[in-house]
C-alpha cells in the first residue's frame, strides 16, 4: 500500500502551499519512498478520518498514522532505516530541532506578513472566512494592511537569511555535502510563498538561489 500524505490545498487543488507538507514531501523523495498526496483545504482538516486533527501534514503508512512534520520525519527514519537518512544521528536530530525553531521564529513571521493576503485570495469562500478571522486575530492587523506593508517586511525577512548565505560559503547544504531534514525545513518555508504568491521573496544571493534550486528539482 502506498504512503498517503494529506496535503493543504487552495480552491484549486493543485495549489499546495503548506511549508510543513513540503518538508515531508522532500523527506519522502529523499528516502525514495513512493507516496500519494490527498488534497485537503483548511476547513476540511478536522474531517480527515474523523479524528478532529487541526493541522497537516498527516501521513498514513498502512495501519500507522503520524501527525506533526518533525515526528513524521523521525518515523520515516525509524521505519525505513535502510533508505537515505533524514537525520543519521541524535546530534542531527537536535540540530534540526534548532533549525526548526529558528525557521518558525525568524522566517515565518515575515513570510506570513508578505503573503497572507495572497493565501486568502487563492482559497474558496469558506476557507477565506476562516483564514481571515484566524490570521487577523493572531497577527492583530488586517490582511490588507499587511499586504500594503509587505515591501518593508521583505527587506527585514531577507536580512534574516544572512546566516544561511554565510553557511553556504562553506558547504553545499545545511546537512553538509548532502541535504538532510534541516535543509528540508528551511526549503519548505521558502517554497511556501512560491506556491501561493507571485511576490518575489528570495533574495538575489547566488548561494541561496543555487541551494534552493538544487532542492527544488
């Protein structure tokens, strides 16, 4: 039985923009595992298998269901140890936890402020209402005000990528010579705006653009 991955979508089911789902799609490809994606909108997540889940990704592998992107990555390494590793050792798990925290705290606030209105605009009406209410409440501003200020958010966001650019002077990937799950965490967050918006988020820094292009194949 093929692995099933529940994957966030817009009104057009081909618009897949969740950074957390992109992490797992790259993880599955890295391990050479075949999988099928199942498109689900924001307001459909709680109905997946009737379990009241609030977020995706959700991975179903036979009789096993795993949620939370980091836990899914750990599950894949534990279950398929003879495939290319996502971590390889406990130190890599710990470092990936740091990268996950850095990505969430340093990158995500800028990204959502740049593309929140664009995400809203690719949703169906039911999801639009949910998305507007939840994001405006959590961010304490309107989607339109964020959209109007996004050039300022872009400049600040791109400054946050300096550490990645500096690291890539020394090595090809965060994982070293080959990518590991830490790369997929950051890649997923940068893939997010690319899949929901035409607004250019990535800085014109050759090392970052080359790293992203190699992962985006």
